């Protein structure tokens, strides 16, 4: 059984299109779809409930269920994933998939032909909705600056599987996501947890999904601050270069952002965010 987890937050149309593409792709293998709604607006919830009441009638021997939980408050991406991840039985498969994606008609069959073994994380190629190549499911983050990239630039860039699409077998070794991150950097932190459990990356060749990118996260000040907080949390926890990051980020905010309130928030986050671990094994940076 492949259990697909989708998180919805005020992007119901994206979620609906994603579910429709999953139904088109499932042809002979057993799947189930879990949706967690992170306290979307009432109108969005209403639309999703109407759609789900209809789509559940289409469940069959292949797509065996479509289950949705409507949260009373926005838990964030990590906590919403954990809600279902901890409920899925051991030895079944989990596909954490962004709701602003589409899967092609052959993709799920290909996934079943390449299901991960214990301690493997599967990923695949990704394209944007206009069918331009985006990345291969691997991202990189600088341990110096915390900046994300789709291409490795030096040994100081940490490789990780993008949380937009991540497939694993549910075993006792598979960790939950760190709920300290509300949004952003949770997949990078998850990579470090996976490494501690000796998980390996496995690419599913000649397969891709389409990703709108940022369907739930708009380029607004609130989201920028959420990203800043997550970046500080990650850098404090794992980077031995944190003092360099602190001063480099401060200069960037002063010179580029020109926002006194953002600089003030940056200082407040650095003071408030506590962590009890630092990443010091240089060999893991490669």
C-alpha cells in the first residue's frame, strides 16, 4: 500500500487538481490518500468538502480511500505530516507530496516498480507547470549562509531531498518531522535526522512530477519572517559557522532589505530560539 499525504492550506484548487491527477495515475496498485487541512478559510474548506464527498464515491480496489482531517488551527507543514505519518502502519509506504503538484499517468506505476527498501528515501525529477526542468529532487543549502540552491557549489553545501516529494518505507527507523519548524527548512532538518538513521537517497529514473512551487506560501512579509525564523533555527542547530552567518545575515538585512522591523525581528529570533545540538561532523557536509 502506498499512502499519499497531502497538506492543504488555502490552496484547495491545487489540492483538487493533485488528487485528480493521482486518480488518473493509479491503474493497478493499491493506494490511499490522506489530506490534512491546516485550518483553511471557511470558503476553502467548503469547496474541499464538496469535492471530497464526490471523489470518495470513486474509490475502488486501487485507490482504496481518501481521508481528510480538518484542523482547528494551522499546525505548519511538519506537524501536519506527522499527524498521518505516525498513524500509517509499519512496512507500508509513505509518499509525502506537495499539494501544488501534478503526477503523470505512468508515475505511480513506476513508483511501485522502484519502491524503496528499508533505510532508503526515493525522489524523482521535477518540472514546473510550464514543463521546464526544475531540479532532480535534490536541493543544497550553504552551511555558511543558509542559502538554498538547486546546484551544489562547494563542499559547504549540504545535500537533501526536497520535501515536495519524498517516498519512504514506514519502519521503526523512519523519523517524524521536527515540529519546531512551522514552514521552511523542515525538509533540510529531516535530512539530518535521516542521516543519523543511515538512510540513503534513491532516484527513480525517467520519472517526473510537475510542481507549481510555492502554492501555499505567498511572497509576503509574514512568510519571509517565517522563513527567517526557520533559517536561524537550522543554522543554530547544525552550523559550526553560525557566528559568520549571524553577521553576514545582519549586513544583508541592513543593506538589501532596508527594514528596521525585520532587523529587530532578526535579533529577537536569535535571542529567543534555543537549541541543544550543533552539527560538527565535517564529513557529513559532502
